[in-house]
C-alpha cells in the first residue's frame, strides 16, 4: 500500500514537471513563427507531440475531459466548427485551382485545407490545455506570465539591436531587422507588422502580471513596457497601431472611471505608434487608390501585386461568387490567379496570402461560418465579463479578437494563449449573477 502511494506521488510529481516544461516551451516557441522546419513552426511541432498524447489519455479515461464546464462547451463548439470546415473544404474540391507554380504536396488541394485545419486545431488545443491547467493549478498562471514576458523582452532586445546595427552600417549577422534606409524590426517574425502585434500581446501580459496578479513592481513593469514600445516603434507596425487603438477604445467603453489621465495616455500611445507607421500607411492608401494602373506598370513587383492590397481587390469578388460555402479553407493561394477574380490584374508565381485577418477568411469559409467563428472567439470575453474580475482581464481576453481583426492568422498560436490566460484566471473567480452565467454557458 505504501509503495502504491509513493508511485502515485512520483507520477504526480513527474506530471507537474512535464506541465511546467510544456508551459515554458509554449511561451518560448510561440513567437518563433519564421524559424520553420519545412513549413512547420516550432510551436506546431510541440503541439503535434502533445495533442496526440492528450487525445490518447482522454480516450483511455473513457472520453472524460476534466475541465471547467465553460471550457468543455467551447471545445465542443470548435469541434463542430472543424466538422463544418471539413465538409465545406471537400465541397470546394469541385473548383478549378490555379496554383502559382509546381507546389509541394502539402500546398495542393485539398491537402492545404487539412494542413490549415490541423494548424487551427493546434491553436485551439493549446488554448484548451493551457486554460484547463490554469483552472486546476492557478500557480501556473504566475509561471506563464513570467516566461511569456521574458520571451517577449528577448525578442524585443534582439530586434532593437538588429535595427541599431543596420542603422550603424554594421553587418554582425543578425536578422532581427530588415531594410537599409529605414530598417524595420521583426525579430523572429517574417516582417514587422505581425511582430508589432505580438509585442502588444507581451505588453498586455505585463499589465496583467502587474495589476491583476500583483506579481511585479510598477517600476519593473514600466521599464519592460518602455523596451517593448521601442521595439513596436522600430517595427513600424500598422497592425500593432490599430490593435492598440482597438484595445484602448474597448477599455474606454468598459471603464466607468476613464478620466483625463487615461485620455492623455491614450493619445500618447497612439501618437507614439503612429510616428512609426504613418508613412507606410499612407503608402497603402496610395497604392490601393491607383492599384489597377500601378499593378500593370509594376507587375513584377511582388511587394505590390502580392499581399493585402491585391487581396482587398480579389476577396470581395470571391465572396460575391461563393458567399455561403466559400472557396475552401486555405484555398486563397490556389484561387488567387483565377482570371475570373483577377479581371486583368497580374498573376503571380509566388505563394500569396491575403493578410487581412478575419476578412480574408470570409472568402475561404463563407459568411455564415466566419460569423460563427467570430462568435466563438468572442465567447470567452462574454464568459469572463460575468465573473468578478478586473477590466484588464476582460481586455486580455479581447486581445485575440482584435489581433485577428487586424490581420493575424487564426492559425498562429500566440493570440490563443492570451485567451487561455484570461479564461483560466476568470474561471477561478466567483460569478456575478450565478443564474445568468449558467445560462450563458449552456448556450
């Protein structure tokens, strides 16, 4: 009997170590989006190992998932979403594809839809596992916030040093920035835009750790945020600028005590970020307004004929053609050269992505399913608002929705981690009106 007790204790101890290691690796690997093995991100490799193990564990336990009722409800809805995506993607196989070049197997139809769905399920799985861990062991929140912030600060410092080296004309082998005349910080992202959005998430976690967890001094938080804001400025991230604006506006709407100091802070932050983004934002407006002429003149310029500006012209045509079923998850790149959508605009030989966030997914999934997806992403915010928590917790949960709104792909893991943080923390708190919250969870 004593031996059995010791064995159970050793298993529990090993489980705690494994859980901590998972949280640490998740925080470290999430921002390494451009350090891929083939087309697989490091954090995806981690989840491809963890999720099957969790699935086997749940199966052996008789399909019993030990988690909060709200988290299980959310998981069931995402399973339903996945089933519908599979059905619509299979229906989209009937469409003629226009691949840009001789593609590898994973980027062909319908394999690309399976790949994108797998990436989405990886992100959902990370959120569910992390939120469940936070509900069961609230001390894991402290570990997560600390490692997430340190990882973000390392990325920020690497990017700042890379920018400084480029400005000084030194080639020291760092790739955390790009460009020569006006270098842009990107750290371990493909470009400055998504890096800026990630930095905003780190700032949110700093605020969460300082003012919700009370686990950091305000002076320390101020220094950390200053470093992160310098990196945001160096990234010249338009998406980061808009994300900051949306989050602050959401705070103003929720806050009952939004006075002059908060208004001044809002103006300062928006001004600070806009200084690094106004030139490129003006360039986007100019390119869009004269796009037809520019595209014909600069048909070989991939920075113009690929990405958001081109997608802004093509996606409305795709939606008009397939408003309900979409063109298939991940199929934008395979339909981008469709003459019916181009209508005289130039084709591309590169793998093009829309970069328009939730708006881009309307073309791939159809209007009804994207509305369902938006409701699912916003659902944790609704749940958290019925618990006795700080406005900052609700704001942390809303980060994911606004991040996807400004262009972050739903297959990127890090926005889901902030939802897990807020949801796991809130579900440890008492409800405000119990009956109202129960009704909300039931449906």
